[in-house]
């Protein structure tokens, strides 16, 4: 990793500047969402299959529709997922570009 070149600034000042550069709370929430294996599975399903329904996700991951609905509710509240009614069905999509990019970093593919 590239080490910073000494600038004459104190290490404390550089450390404080590093803390100010990043939206720590927002990243912590994203990492919290991704740290739950159940939510991560759902996000991976949404990534590969945009427009998937709760029932289809439940079948894919082997959990109840109720469990999937609760997890999707958390993801929607954090603006990671959008849901849209299509007739009687409700379809779901990943809507957070940063989480989309992180999924690619960990190896997720569209096909």
C-alpha cells in the first residue's frame, strides 16, 4: 500500500483529516447491512435477478417469505432496495450503486 509522504503535519492532524474525509456513519450502516449473511444473500439475489419477487427470493435462499419480507423492509428503509407493484406481484431491485459496486468487488457477477 502506498504510504503517505511526510508533509510536516502531525500524525494526529493527518488522522483527524482522515476521519473527516469519510461519511463514517453511512459506511457503518452499509457494512452492517452487508455483514448479515441473510441480507447479503438477498442482495446477491437482487443483483443477479433484478425484479425478483419475495416468493422467488424465499425459494432461492430456502427461507420463509416472512423472513425475506422483514429483511427487505430493513434494506428498503436504508434505501438499498426499491419495490414496485407489477399487477398482483411486488418486484424488488437493488438501488444502492455503492452496494452494487461492493458486490462486484467481492465477486458477484450479473451472469
